[in-house]
């Protein structure tokens, strides 16, 4: 029997945390609850969760700082929980490395669906006897492999969350084709993500910090439209 996936629930409201734990336990997840930022960082080291549900408004170390600390050590998926619905808070959370952002109060089915969706994106592909064709694009100094979720840039592996990699692969798979933010949001996040187009901007910004423009290619902005992976013949 496969081991249960572990979810670390970080919320200073224990009633909400217990309710979330109940939802997830019914879906056969293993859960652990902590109520502040310091406990969260300690539990992250000891519990080794597969995913963290992280409230932003925590006593002591807030959720933003917890996210920053976790991201400096590991690529474990993080879903932020907050009563704050302002665009600024969402964008800040995503810029710090969160994979999703859920506004309180939330529907239990939506929460469980988003947890499952994020975990699916982090699962490595299964190996089979009849291995399907590799999903890989190659350019000078850049290899983006969607089959094993790896990026090689200038000969070195680049660590990036699944959504960044999927966005890069999608754009690079259709060189010089312009996609609107709405098209990218729909294709990469799909119906499972209820967000706004700034989500795309945040992920492109993070990609540009890791993958610099090359003489042969670049992540180009098409003003008032969207983005494209521009390829130049030199």
C-alpha cells in the first residue's frame, strides 16, 4: 500500500485548521496542524510534508516569511490561505513562490480539489515499458523537458516549480507564436485555478530571473497582448 501523502496545515485558528484536517483526512491524506510560524518551520523539517497549507496572518513569523524560508530550502508545494483578497496580496504570495492562493472562507470541495491538483503537478512521471515520446524542447543553451520536469540552462540544472516549467515549455513549444495572458492562464492553470492574468505576469517575471535572454531566443512581451518565446536565426 502506498504511503499517505502528508499535508502540513499552518493556521492560528485551530477550529479552521481542524476542519481542514477533517476534509483532507476523509480524502486519505495524513495531516499535521501547527498554529504559528516558528512551529511551521520546525514541523517542515521534522514532518517532511508533501504540501503545506499556509495561513498568512500568523503570530510571530507571518506566512510570507515562512514561505520565504521554506522556499530557500526546498521546492515543496505551498498553498496560501488568507482572508485578504486584494490583488497585491495574491501577487506577493506568488512572487515568494506559492503555488496557489485560496481566499477565506472557502468551499471544502474546492480546497481538496486544489490540493490534489497541485500535488498532481509535483508527481514525477511514472515509468512504463512502452515509454511515451519525450516532451522536450531544445534551443542553444536551453533544454526544457516536460517528461521529467527538468530545465538545463547553460549546462546547469535550474530548479523551478512545475507551473513555471509548464509555462516555459508551452511557450517554447510554439516559437514566435503570441499568446494572450488569458490563453496562458487557461492552458497552464485551467479550470482548477481561479485567478487573474497577473498570475501569468508573476510567473514570467520569475522565469526571466532564472532564464536570461539569449542571442538566439528570449521570453518576449508583446505589449497589450501577452507573451511569446521569440526565436531568432543568427
